[in-house]
C-alpha cells in the first residue's frame, strides 16, 4: 500500500511538471492568410487629338524700296523718266551687255557701273537678275539722272565734231585700257592732237581742254570742258 501511494505521488508530480513545461514553451504563430483586394483597372479614356488646320500663307513679294535715282525696268515694259521713254530690250549675261531703247534708239551698256549718256540722261546699270527674258522675275535696276552741260562744256562724239565759238572744230576719239585708264585724243583745228587723261587738262594754243569723262565701251565720245586761255 505504501508503494502505491508513492507511485501515485510521483505520477502527479510528473503530470504537473509536464503541464508547466507546455505552458512555458511558446506555441508557433499561426499565419493568417493575406487576402489581397482585387485591383480594379480604371479604363483609359484617350482624349481626342484636335489637329489645327494648316493655313498656307500666300507668298507675297514685298517690293524693294530702291534708293533715290534707281529705277527697276522689266523686259519689254515701257518706262518713262522725265519725258524720256525707256525700255529694256535685252540682257546678255555672257557678254555683260544690256540693251535699253531710249526714245526709240538702242543704247548698249557694258557691265554694271559703266555710264552712258543719251537724250539728256546719264544712266548706268546698278544691279540686275536674269532668269531669261520670258521670265517675269528678270529685271534691271538702272541709275538715272538728268545730264546737263555746264559753261564751256561739250559732249563730243567721234563721228560728230563740235564747232567752238571762234569757228574752230573740236573732234575727239577715245580709248579705255584694260586697267581702266581712260583717254580722250583731242584735236582742235590748227593744233596737234593731244591725249588727255580723264580728269586731266591740256593746253592748246587758244584753249585749255579738260577731260571730264571718257566714254568708249559702246561708242567713242567724251565730256569735255574747253575754256579760252
């Protein structure tokens, strides 16, 4: 009987220890299932693309304002300056020649900045564009001003000698060198012919002759001042 009591006591002790051990041992955490909320895809609404219409602006050529004294001539279009009728009749770019009808008479201009005198006008080609004579874009800008002779001044052509007040005849021939040296060979009746460079003066027996300008590209003539000594 005594042994049975002892055995029961030991059993009770073991049960108590086992209970305490179970209480002290941490129990594994039970993971709760993660419930993900469903993702709601918002509908993508595309804004309509509004394309502005492209308006093609008309090309308007702005007329060039020319400096005073320079005028634009179009091919075969009449132009009048100070009661003188002008008309561009030809542009030969290869030969650097420009033909202008002045009061019905053809005048040939050689190169730009090479003046010619006709019908009381001094003219020179300033600039030009040549797209062909039938092209409306072709034009020539012409410098034009009145030409008037001063006292004792003469415009003398090779083919037309001029009579001086004492009855002497003034004649001239001209030449222009490749380096643009301009010379007038002047002759007055009874005097030897003398070469007068442009801008220079030479004394004859009764006169001092000054070469104001030598022209010789299209025809030979000179603008001279002849003053009595």
